[in-house]
C-alpha cells in the first residue's frame, strides 16, 4: 500500500530533485507519513494540511455510502461503523480443490472495503480471477490508477487455476467506486449469478466449533466463518487500519456432510509469529498453501499464511486453536 513508484531509471539529479520536492510538500502539509496513491486525479484532499499525522477512520452511517452502492451497482454492509464492505462473490465459477467443490463463500469471494479519513476515502480489497481474466484485470487496475499490492493463490491443487489480486487506492469514494466497476466489467462479473437459496441448517456442530476457537462464528449457507482482528494498532502511510478493512485472521468451514468440513482461510501474523504459526499448523495436520503479504507498508509489518484441511469440523477447530493462540489476537467481544 505504498505510494505508486514509477520512472525509477531516471538520472540521479532528477531523483534528487524529486526527493527535495517531496520533502518540501510533506513539510508544507504537516503530514509526516506518505499517503496512499490517489486514484481520483487529485494530488490531495482539500484541507489535508489540518489532518493529524496519524489519521483514524471516521465513523459513518449506511446513508453515507448510498452513492457508492449506486455507482458500483452493489449494496454493502457497514462494519464497526467505519468500514463499508461490499462482497464480490464469484458464484459463476466452478472450482474444485482436493476433491471439494468450492463454494463462493468459502474461498471465491472478493471484496471492496471503503473507509473514510480526514484526507479522503481509502479503498482496499481483492479480486478473484481466472488466469484468462488476470491480465485484463491488471490492465484495468492500472488504467484506474489503483495499486496492486499482492498477487497469489489461496487454494491447493485447484481446477481451474484461480488467482487473487489485492488492490488499494485513495480518493473520492464515488470516483473510486466507478473505477472499480469498470475493472469488474472486464475481469469477471461477481454478481452475474444469484446466490443459491437454501433454508437447510448447516451440517456442522457449530457450538463445539465456537467452544474450540473461543469465538462465535457466522453461518452463511453451508459455510461457518470467523473474522478475528489483532490487538495492536495497525497503520499504513499515516492511517489507522480497522480490522474489517482486511487486517484480520479468517477461518471458514464448508460443511461436507456428517459434521465433516473443509476449512481454509488465512492467519495474520507479525514476523516473529510466523514460524510458530507455521509449525503448529504443520503439526496439526494442516496443509500450508501460501505465505505472503497483503500490503506494502503496513506497521507492524504483517504476513498472512493460508492453510487447508479436511476432517471433522470440531477437530479442525481444535487443531487451529494453537495457531490462533500464537498470534496477538484482540480479545473476544460479546458478538464474537
């Protein structure tokens, strides 16, 4: 999530001049940290000079995001009063991994998360893409002025191959939404197929899973999921990042019948937590899929390990608990 860097082959004198100009600009604005790349064509938000050095997200209401929802053609949900999250499920894709038909809510769900700050609106998220769609999405993201901050896979042995690309931008929220809509139109339509209708209860012992993980999950169709934030404050280029914008550990169980499940997700870690988490996941019989970053200049530096497992749902939860305990998770709330 660093500022976009281009023209790195320029002459040293040019680079020196640019560095001097940048330092002068920061001094004039009174902002000690670099800001994320703006994708709305403006050099900075009006009144940036009075913004604090460390900006916290501003509380909003659903009504504040109606224009964004209209521009994207999708309705989102307000989380913790500061993040307006729009889900981008790829229900049009038929993907299998390790013999499991992957539901969109398990591992084929992209996201667009908006948060308002003093100097503008931050947009962060990821897109779920086939290999044929990936070059088109990259071209569209670059054309929109969005930063791509990560590119990787989430699943083992997947058919067809699926990629996830993370993106970030700062600017006017409606402009960002319109630019993202243009990206979606050329890289697969996440709402092309309506969600399946089902009233059947999930075939998992969710109470036992909750007890094993020490948190209460959320049921969505055949999927039972958890989103767990970290205890410390996480920042990027002078902005405090709330957990719902993507700075969280994710655990998702997809029911397979007879209380068996496939489980996947990612655990967010600082550098000194990585090896212990990998060790306990391996010892617990989980398959390690990816270890990577999602952002470019977060503080503390965060890494994400994706994992995979199949078995009894409660046993899988008990196996994951030591990995969670090895990280600095925020304590459970009454809702989690």
